[in-house]
C-alpha cells in the first residue's frame, strides 16, 4: 500500500425482515456517535437502495494494522458491550466485510457530509 492510501472497510449487513428502519435509528443515534467518540473515521452508513433490510457501514483507517487494533480495542469496551451492541447485533442475519486501499481523495469523495450524517458532537467516554 502506498503512503498516500488509506484503508477503507466496507461492511454490509443482511438484517432481520422488517428491522431496517430500527437498525438505522440504532446505528445513527447510538453506534456511529460511539464509534466516532472512540476515534473511528465513519465515512458513510445507511440503508441499501436495493433492499430495505440491507445496510452498509464504511470506515477509514490509516492501515490494516490500525483497523485491527482499533476494532479490537473498541469492541471489547463496556461502552459497546453494555451499550448498543445487543440491540444492533440481534437484528443482523449475516454480514460481509471488504477492505480496500484507496487514496484519501477517493475516501473523501465517498464521505457523507450531510448534517444528518454528522450526528451529535463526539465526546470521549469516561
């Protein structure tokens, strides 16, 4: 990977039938603010255009090692485990993960800059 590239993780989820709207609410109101508070770069997220119970999440990292370290640390925290984890995971039937190296300009082109995507200002958990 060249020095100018970053790692983009694209997660896709097949959700329990009829749970897409609630899953989006949970992700937008709870999961994404928590991810951002822990320093993860959430690029874009939302329902799929082709299926109401399909969903995606894109996150950028400085390297594959950064992705692995960040996720291992975050997913072990009480903030995630005792927070939105169960409500989110219980709605997922299956998921797939793709990781690619992209130039920063490509990641920025994918970034959702709408006010709704920004969500509440992140704060570091205690």
